[in-house]
């Protein structure tokens, strides 16, 4: 694709991806394949996608924070672990050839789809105060390690994975889990963005205009999630699972 056609293709998809990601995670399932579809090299696609996701996630996290839907202490601890782990994972990605990286990306999709489909019930009330002491610290570290490793290496579905970890391990309600997940995703994408920036992989003429659309999508999506809560977030997670299954089916055929 030429430059103008690529932007006309990427901008609306990034708006939609950020909208979805702000609600339930999984926006990378739309945005990263869109970058690759334009013919952009894999490492450049990863770099541009990380930058755009980082900016739109910051917007979403800000709205959750303003509405007191983020546990500052938990989010900060998990975010710090996520950042450190994601830096290492991003460096590994930069060393990898494009072909194995593409195969790993494809192989991660069924994993995320299964996680979403298996976890159908989410708490409607916050019971995070029941997880305390050493157990809480262990779960914080585990959540950060999983998020940093997965999002740093791959990315698509990381927000959804974070929501599952926050609800199942740390027992947050779905809306607060979504808010805390945004901080973990922001930390991971920031680490990836810095790594790709230092490696000179970000194509700024693509990343900047697409990121603006991502900011708008993140703002609208987070507002919907905050207003409607679990009754809106849960169906969106199932939609993400359906998109994954359809995508896998198409790729198996073609």
C-alpha cells in the first residue's frame, strides 16, 4: 500500500482497536494485523503498534483513575514489574528473525481465545481486600511477570489477559480489573516503545496520525466502560474471543 492508502486504512482500525481495548482489552488483535496488512516489516509494525497502544492506553488509564477505578498501590507495583519484564522481552523480539516472530504471533491467538472462553464468570463485587499479605505480593509479582513477558513478546490480547489475572487472582470486580489492567498494559507498551525507539524502528509518519485516532478511540471506549460497567465489558470480551476464532479459521483456510 502507498502512504495515503495505508493511513486511510489504519486510522479507523486504530480508533476501533483502542475503543475495544479500553473496554475489554484485545485491541491489538485488530491493530497489529492491520499494520502487517499494509506490508510494513514485522519489527516496524510492532514498533508503531506499541507507540499507538501506549498513547491510547494512557488516555484510557487517565479516565479510569479520574473515576477512582484504579488501585494505585496494586497498579503501581504490578506496573513496575511489568515494565522491567517487558524491556527484556522487547529486546528478545528485536533479536528475532521475522519468520519465527510471525509464527509466534499466530500461535498466541488460540491461547488467548481459550482463556476468554473458559473464563465466563467474573465477579460483580470487589473482594480484593480478601487477598492480603505475602499472597497478595506473590500475585502482584506473578501478574507483572506474565503481563511483561506476554505483551513484550507478542501483545494481542494482553489487556484481556490482565483483566482475567486481576479478577481471578486478585479478586477485583470487572470494572476495577479493567482499570488496573490499563496501568499494566501502559507500563508494558511504554517499555516496548522505548526499546523500539532506541532501535530506530518507529515509523513516525505512520505512528503519529494513527496514534491520534487511537487517543479518540480510547477516550470513547473508556467512557463507555465506566458508565456501563460489567454488563458492557463482559460481552465485549466474548466478542474478542469470537474475532480470534474467526481469524484463526480464515488463516487456516488461506
